[in-house]
């Protein structure tokens, strides 16, 4: 199915063979939809099979950070599948729901194979599987949750029977490294709270759960794996 166009037709003769079409809008002028499904490791709750909603907090208590079913927001980028893998479109502030679903409006000019790039405030940047996805149609569906090979370099974490995007890259330097461990550990020591980067599980407080997550992902050598920067796993990594 291709994007819709607006065409005006005029008959200039006695039969249908003498018809003139005038293209008013091109196929590239109509947006298309990306229906995306993903889980964030920090927010995923294996007992419910859903993600927990992020919470904010102050000295008086905590509360849900977003209304409805929104757990958090993402940036979704679209990258070319050939060097230098330029970003040709992007969407920011994309709401992701408790069931992992999100819907992105994509410019009609994006009509080739592209990598889908997921960026989240304290997760590892994750690209779709090698080769990219075709955006030639009016609707594209992509699911990061059903197999590790849905991410470039199998860069997803098994959480029960599904897969999630790794948490812990607080410094956004593409690796979950000692800097991230130190940031989360120190915020825990300080008793920090609120909607802050170091609160990996999104409950409004930086606690030992958050420390455990970033420590384990650092130990496993977790980091970004993309055609631009193919990650070399550390020796002994379980990832």
C-alpha cells in the first residue's frame, strides 16, 4: 500500500483515453505511521508483562509523572542504511505506553530502507536489525520485544520471555561504564529523588535496585551496537 496522492482529472475528448491528470500533491507530501513496540529494561515489570509508569517525587511523596498509559518519552530517529548513516528524520517527545506501544508520524519523504534508532534518557541507544526497514508503504510495524535479533548486533536484554532495551547509560556516552555506576551510586548515597536520570526503575527514588541494574550492565560490558560504532564486548561478558 502506498501513500495517498491528490489527483485532479479532466476529460479532453470523447472517451476515457483523452483524460488529463494533474498531480496536486505528491506521494512524498503525505505522512505515514510507524507502529513501534519496545520495552525499557529499567521500567519493565516481569510480574505484569508491562512497564511501570515513571514517577516524580519530592519531600512530601511521589506521583505519576505522565497521565494515562504513558510511561515515559523517547526520541525516534531514522538513519540511512549506507555510510555515513545520516539521520534523515526524527521525532522527539514520543510517548511510550505501558504495553510498549508507541506511534510515530513519519514524513512521506522517508520512502527508502532506514534504521529505526531509539534514544531514551537513561537507556542504551538501540538501532533496528541490520539492513534497516522499508518505509515504502503508508504504515510500518516494528517490534523490538519478540527477539534479540530485532536490534542491531542483538543488543537487547532478555527479561523473561521478551526482550528489552538495556538501561544504565546515564551519561549517554554509548556505554554503561564506571561513570554511570558512580553517578547512580552517588545519587543513592545522597538519598536523591525525583524524575532524574539516575532513577533507572522510575519509582521516583534512587535506591539499591537502580545501583544493581547499572552495576550488572557495566559488569556485562553493555553498550551501543550500531553500524557506526559496532561495540566490542568486553572479555568475559555475559551479554
